[in-house]
């Protein structure tokens, strides 16, 4: 059964990728003609490094997989750095520790 949520209930929810990575929190909803067009996510934690240091991103609604206790987003929709750059960052972090 489809459950309807108020937009005010969704704001502030934690957002995760479908791969299980914590992305941030839902900060705002973008409406067009009384329909949800996109979501602004305040990026926190490690994911900020992978999206070129951005503090927030806008995700089109079509890439949202689920809205419930948490907000799940299709990871393929994120503007992530190339895999090689990401691996280099992780290697550099491991050397610092």
C-alpha cells in the first residue's frame, strides 16, 4: 500500500544512497506545478569529498528510490568524482593514519 507523507515530515530526514552510504539530510523540496520536482540535500560527512567538496546537491525526484524513516537516493544520480580519483583519495587518507 502506498503511504502519503507530508513534505514537512520528510524535511530533516537522513538521506542515504542505495549502496548504503550516508549522504546528508533533506533540506528543502523543489515544487513545480504542485508536484515534487527535486530535493535539496545538505551533504555532510565523507560524501562531501566525493562530490568536489559541495555542501549541498539537488536530486531530481525521479532518482529517489524510497521515502520513509530514511530517504534513499540512486547513487548513479550523484555527481561523483571518477573512481580513480576516489581511490587515490582513500589511499592518501590511509597513509595519513
